[in-house]
């Protein structure tokens, strides 16, 4: 993560091409999705160990992340004092992986070093989701929409468009 600024959105519709405001999308590569999968597996291991939780089913990931984040807030989480970039990075990787496994879509990379603006795009539906932005919002705003509602909303939109 390169910045703590909260993006104005975590979901766009009517996207005929991926959003360019966070940098130009990188050309397709067979390496990037594989590296994303590897990074998500590493994040999953860290989170399972740190929070004593099982994240083996992608369908449970949003709800489990909600539980972790809610617990962090209950136990005094402070975005100003905690390592927000670490949590956004790991939680964002898991949420991105869960979206891709559940709904397909295309991972849109804007950098090989910084995944904070990575998105998942469904070109046939014109929907583009920014999972890292959503996780950041959850860690900055205690009353933000949950990861579960974010994923559920995307599912509804993908079915209805």
C-alpha cells in the first residue's frame, strides 16, 4: 500500500474499460495472476496463524474477514496507531482472491509492486470492484459496509445486469 488516502469508491459500474485514474492497467501477463495467487496463499497462512481462523473456503472469506475486523475494533483498533498497510495488504489479497474464485472476472493490475489499486473487472457486465479500497474503508471507518455485503452486492449486480 502506498497511501492511506481513502478512495472515493470501491465499485464502479458501466466500465467499458478498466478505470485509469489509479494508473494505466498493465498488459496481460501469465505471471501476474500466478503471483497474485501465491501472495494470497501466503496472506491466508499469516492470517490463519495470527487470528486462529480457518480460511480454506473462499465463500467464507468475506464473513471471516468481517469477524476479524469487528474484533479488532472491539479490542481498540486504531488506524492511526496500527499497521494499516499490513492489514489492508493481507485482507485485500484474500478478498480479491475470494471474488475471483467466486465470480470469475479479470484481475486488473496497475503496478507490479503495489497492489493497492488492483481491481476485479467483469467486462461483459461493465462492473469493476476495488477490494483493497473496500478493506481500507473497513479499517478506517468502523461503521463501513461489511466485506460480506460488498461481495453479496457484487453477486447481485452480476446476476442482474
